């Protein structure tokens, strides 16, 4: 992936990793569009990053995803990078009364949104890069966030398959695999002791410059390496 002169859409770009990526991509002379559910958060992001383009969109909703694509296709048809970053994390137990409803929300945002947006945005004539944000929890689950871990394992598997299926079309599929970072994912204060988003972003940008399509940081590096050593040969046999 080239790091400058792109037009990039980042879902969930108003906070956390999405905001950190937005700021860094803008520094590299890219045009960045961010979308999110909360207009107030988008306005705060725009105040910090005056060149960013914002769009209110709840990616959990199919109709919103279609409207987002149609707007991009009409007004930003030169977009060439899709970053599937939006995600939610619920700390819960399978015995909780509201477990299923919370699980549905996680599946809609963490799984259905990247699947649908990928399918839609492949119709853009200039699309050449898809970045899917997964998690170190895709490899080893934390039982207190059981559905979140499952969704990230799904997106990792989907990313591996998409990379193989789309390489003949010249579309690069990159996986970004953060460990726990100091964000509000899952709730305020939960990850206060984790590494800063800025450190993660600087690391993954260097990895992009080095040509990697699997971007790790901290504890996610070892987990990804162990997984790849286990499945690489089998993947090649099954996917010639």
C-alpha cells in the first residue's frame, strides 16, 4: 500500500484507533473520510482535524451502509482505500438477561458491516486496498468478552480468504491486529493501563512502509506469528 495521495474511508473514525489512523493518514498527505454513529464525536474529530470529511452513519444498519456507499460512489468515486475499523466490545456473561441483544449488536457492527461494506465497495473503480482491524483476541479469547473475541476471529478468517480471492484483481487486503490499547473500547477506564494508540499507529505505519500485510503490535505479534506457523502450510494446500 502506498502511504500518500490516497482517498480513504475509515469507519468508526471519530475516536480510538480510527481517530489515530485518521490523524496519521492526513499527515501523510491523504484525503480522509470518517463515519460514525455520533455526530457530536464526528464534530470533535473535525475540530481536531480540519481537513477530515465526516459522515454520520450507523454501520450496524444495512440501509445506512447502502446509503454510505451510494454517497461515496456519487461524491467520492475516486476513493481507493476502505478501512473496516468500527467495532464494539461488550463485557458480559452468556447468562446475562440481555446477552443476546448485546451479541446481535456486536455481530452487526463487527461482522456484518465489514462483510457488506467490502462487497459494496469492490464496485468502486479505484479501490485497491482494504484494511480490516481485528484483534489479538482473535487468537486467544478473553472470556469476559466472548462475542467480541468470536467476531474478531471471524474477521481474521474472512481477511485471509479475501486476500487470497482478491489478489488476482490487484486489491491488497491488510489485517491490522491491535492488542489492548488505551481507548474507551468496552467502557471508560478499562484499558487505561494499556499502550497508547499513537504508539500503535506509528508501529503499523512503519510496517506498511516495509510492505507487510499483517500489522501487529506488542503482544499481538507473538500470537499472530504462532498462528501463522500453524496454518500457513495447510492454507496453501487448501487454497492453491
